[in-house]
């Protein structure tokens, strides 16, 4: 399926009675690359989890591809083409790489697993290793490949570079850039590595205390170091 857009209007969500994000509104056009930045605890992860239906929604609406999904279960949202790679990666440690990949096929033939090995050749080399035997970078590749086997049209990535060696970060970002260039998937990226996120994104939002504190083009944020330090609390080179 082609890339789908995302529309959020006045979203208020959290966990149980606790609100973490409040009155969040944003638009992501089909095929766009959105980076969601901000200090820790500002609601970035909750925003992605809410799009996936994993939080308590207190108000507002979420639409994907022009169709409302707010009332849908997580499984139904996945069936609509939303793929989610959480910060925790959530691979099955007692299954092999190949067995993990099979869980992402969503009814596709077993031969489609070769697509995952084409994305990340290292996984082919590790295909008989158990999840717990993989390095952090290999686990991230496995989590991402498993999600992509389901052919999502909207991909949500929560800090995919966390804890990874720079060379692995380079590999993953090159892969994501190539994926985005196909125009077949819309990508929403939460990331703490500001420079890499700005290099990747076509548009940026900065979360501040559960709300959108700033939005615009990466070049505008990159050129204003004072704004970056105020909103994110770090500098960039």
C-alpha cells in the first residue's frame, strides 16, 4: 500500500487517569519524515504509543490516511498499515532470528523473510541465533525488519539509535533514508541524537511538557542554537 498521512487533532492521552500529552495537533503528509524531539519526559514516547492505541485517550482524534482510527484497537491499527518499533524493541529472546521474523509476516508467504535479509544482511548471518544472543544493534535491526515485513504505510520509531555504536547508527540511518526515498512509507521518528534526526527529517516538532512547543523545518531549528538549547537543552555541532 502507498504511504499514508497522519492527522492528529487536540489529542489528550496518558496512562489511566494521568494525562501525559495535552491538546496535541499535527499533520504528517504521505511520505513525509517527521522528527519528534524534546527533553526526556515531555511526552514523545507517549505520543507514538497513543497513535498505536497503547494509551488511554482522554480526548481528541487521530486519523490515518483520512480515516479515523481513535476507536480502533491496536491490532486493527496495525492492520490499517501502522508499524511501531518501540524503544524496548520487544523481540522474543527465546526465539531465533528467523522465528522472530516469521511473527511479522502477517499472512505473507515465508519466502518474504528474504526481504528482511536483504534489508539487513547481518540478520541472515544470525538467522539461527536466539534473540538473547544478539547485540543491541542486531536486536534493533531485527525489531525494525520484523515490523517492515508487515509492509506498513506509516512507521513509528521510538529512539531506534539508543545505546548503539556510531557505526551501527550510521547503518540504520542510511537504511531509513533509503526507505523514506521510496515514497512508500511515512516515518515518524523520536530520537535523542539531534543532529542525525535533523539530517533525516523533512519537518520537526519539539514536545514541551506534553504539548507541541515548536514545529517547522529542520533548517530553521538548526540555525537557531538558542532555540535548540531552550527547547531541547543540548547543543549541536
